[in-house]
C-alpha cells in the first residue's frame, strides 16, 4: 500500500468529518451557511411574496433556508436558482420576528402571559401583532414611532405589558403598519417577517405550542391580504401543520393554499452532500471533482455547486469513496442505495441533516481505526454501518428539543427493546406513560400515541401489519431487531 496515499487519505478523512457543522444549520457559523447551502428549485418557490406558509419535517432545512433568506448577500445568490418564481424586487429585506434573539417573547414569556391573559386565539393574535410592530420599529417613520411609543417601551420579555400597551393604543398600530405598507409600495420593496422554530414556543408544553401557532396563523390570515408589501414567511414543522395548526380551521386554509413543502428528492440529497464535500476543503474538492459525469458551477456566495440530472449521477463518487457493495457482494446491498435508505424515516422521507452526519461519523470512525485501503477508497462499509447507530442516537437526542416526551417513550420501550411489535403489543407498551417520573409526557397515550408516532415517521408499519422503527430512530430509541446480529464496537 502506498504510504503517500495513506497520508492523503488521512487528510481527506479529516476534512470529510467536518463537512456540515454536524449537519445542523442552528450551529453553523454564518460564513458557512452559503457554502453549505444547496439550492432546491421547489423550495425556492417560497420567495414568491404571496407564499406565506412553508412546511417541512424536522431536519428538512427550514432553519437553514430561513437563515439564508435573512442574509442579503445569500438571498441575492439563491434567487438566481428560482427562474420561474415571481421574485420580490427592489431593496427588500427579511427580518426574523421569531426567534428574535432576545428582542421578542420566548416560551417562558408566552407561558406567563397566558396564565394572566388566557389562551384565546384573538388574544394571542393581538400579542403577535404587538411584537410584529416592535420588530418593524426601525422601518417606521418618525410619526409612526411616536404613535406607537408606549408599545415599544416595555422590555421584550414583558409580554403582558406589551399586550396591554397594544390594547390601549386602539387602532394606531394598524394605522401605522398600513402607512408603512403604502411607503413600501411607493418604494417598490418588501419587508418579509420570518417565523421559525415555532416548536420552541412552549418550552416542552404542547398546549402552549398549539395555542401560540394558532394565534400566529390567525394574525396572518387576517392581514396577508390587507398588506401587499409587509409579508410573512411561517416555517412550520409538518406535524404541527398536519395535526395542531389545523385547529385554526378557515384561518389556516387561507394560508395553506399556496404553501411550499420542503421535501428532498434523492437527487437533491446527493447534490447537497457533494456540494458540502466540495466546499469544505480544496483537497476534498479535488477528490470529488476528479470523478467524471458530474458538472460543476461556481457562485461567489454559494461556492461550488454540482449539477446532477438524476441521483444516480452521484454513484461514481460514492463508489470511489466506499466501493460498490456494502460487503463482499451485492447481497449486502449497493452502497449508493444503502446510504439513502438508512437515513429515511418511517414515511420514506430522506433528510439532509442525518445524511451529512452519516458521512461525518463514518470518517471519524475510520480515523479512529485507521488502516490501509487501496487508492482511491476512503471508507470501509463497516464504518458506515457503525456510524448509523451514532447518527440515530444523535438524531433522537436532537429530537428531544422538539419532542421532549421521546425520553419517556424511550424509557418505556427499554423494557421490550426487540422489534417488530405486534400492534396490540405496541399499544400496550405506549400506555401508562403518565406514571413516568421526571419526564415530559407525550400529548397522547396508547393507540393515539402510536398513530402519532407513525404520523411523525418515528415508527413504521410493515407489510405484515407489525410495527417497526426505521434505522434513523432504531438505535437512538434503544431498540434492536429480532434476529439481528450484534454489531462489533
């Protein structure tokens, strides 16, 4: 084996283990968002000013695209990849109204407010309106700021005082924003108010999240037609949209007609992976781009971008890295298919975050157990298999931010960790969660909870009717498949 190749391979693996800031946009530095972002044409339909609602499951890139759109340079870069979309013209700006980095209310503030003012949709709509005015403060004229000064004065955390000031001002907040909308129209520009990470509204309290989202939906259902230049983008997790935001009824229907769904095709998942590899390190970029069949373009803000006609175009790159099969022959599976199939949830959806994380973890494991491989191979299939358990563990751990009750479910399943389950067996396991100590409880129990886990893709129903967990959640939930071979560590 070539000593020189071993050194080159070590350098490439060191770069590969850092291709995605652990795959999370929330933790990525601003200067890495652009090189890591892969523009998907269907996603960019949200640039249309009339699109208010953007729906996607956790890990689908809602936070990343929200960060892209609130950066002026990145916005100008990505709009090139949306040629069929009606784009906002002029000097338009994207503002983060929620989360607001200390300038808006958070979960604790909402909880305190609701204990005093109640959880009625109208009341919460007023609260969201009040914080919208505050978020737009720097864009108001002098008269506008004077008219709503009592609303701007209280501390951002004092939701009760802000709401009280809003009510005392009567129609002034509406008049002020109407006037701002007219000014924007004359100037030919837009202000986009973005709302992301709405699941954090409740600090683990499901009812708070539901009430908060319902009030926000009511606000924009009422004013999306009134204002033509003050526009909203609500980034909503799929399960919140499907199950709880629908409590908004007609309000949601008004916003949902032109919604954008953040689904990832296999081609786009591979495109995103190759893009991250080509933009993190020059040597790794050279390794990826040496493969024929993939064409590349350059963008000053987004970096090197691969152009794939189909997802199979990525196959030569993957096989250069790992080989053709996940073992000695095709019975172990084709690598380029295996990679995608094992980061899908129970609904068959693939996600960019765990896909990137799988490659990062495999590179780390390969470095920890560094051996010799013939050029140009980087990874052993065994590293990918072992990395999958780590990816699953991280995915479930990160899911606790949005579904803290998964910890209680994990504790219950620990008593019977072998899947698949018969349906009656699964329902029985998911009962009695109210007895769990020191755990946030899920919003349902028994059969209704099972249905919800299937809806989220955490569980899946097999063709024979039994219940299983996809590999994305399997190890993270402490589960094993019956008859499976114990993995070497």
